[in-house]
């Protein structure tokens, strides 16, 4: 197990559409271990494979509260199969866009179909933070970022800021 580097805006790999996992083997289990280590170290509450440069449809999450034990969750090939008409707005952040938070409107509730690490199929209903986070992570598997759900003005501003910081880093 090893924490991996989290790729950041404006890295173009964040726009890749990730490939479905065909076989859950030792490589996928090692990837999941590394993703948890990376997510907990960040720290964050979710992570998609592409955020560590692996374009596979693998998502990890842990929505446990500070005073609880860890509650790791793995979603392989997650797919939204139902969304509520009702929308709600929550503040989101992203480990690939550090220190930037913005309100995002999304369906209030979703149902998600996914595989577990043993290859079993599940369908789970999500609302509140669970719904926000799983939609954010599934977006990552499709090359979509939470800033795609905010105004163009705000998005252009944050993209420009991160492009400038990346240019400075190259020049240093
Ligand atoms: O996918 C990611 O970039 C992870 C992201 C998940 C997320 C957070 C909030 C709303 C939607 C999706 C994060 O984990 S950002 C960091 C964060 O929210 C956090 C960090 C430490 C403690 C609690 C929260
Ligand atoms: Zn993110």
C-alpha cells in the first residue's frame, strides 16, 4: 500500500472517461488499497481512480463522522440508475482542485448500481452527503468536474487561477 499523488487541475487526464473494470483481480484490490490510503492521507471523503491517474471506474468513499470508526466503501463500475426530480444544493470541494469550495445543485437523491470487491451486484439509495459525494465521484469517472456545474464566470476564474499556478511551478 502506498499513497499516490493526486492529479490536479489543469491536468487533462481529469477529462478522460474511465474504462469499466472487467475483472476484479489482485491489481484492482491493490488499486483500492492505494486509493483508500491516498484519500485518508489527503484527507478527503471520496476519491475516483482517475484522480491518481488510473482511468478505471473505481470509487472509494468514507462518510464516517470524526467520532466514529472508519466506514470504507468501494464502488466498482458505479452507475446512476435513478435520480429524484427534487434538487438540492450543497457545498462541494475536490482533492483535484484544492482549497476551492462552491455550492453545487444536483438531484437530491439517487439510486446507484455497483459491484463490490467480490464482484457482487448491489443497488443503493443515496441522499444528503452520500448522494452529493457519489454523484461527484461518478462525475469523475466520466471526466466531469464539480466546477462544470457552476457558472461559467466562476469556472473560468478558477481554471485560470490553477493554470497560472501550474505555469509558475514549471518555471520555478
Ligand atoms: O472526489 C474528490 O475530489 C473528493 C472530495 C469529495 C467531495 C467532498 C464534498 C462534496 C462532494 C464530494 C473531497 O473529499 S474534498 C475534501 C472534503 O470534503 C473533506 C476533507 C476532510 C474532511 C471532511 C471533508
Ligand atoms: Zn473531486
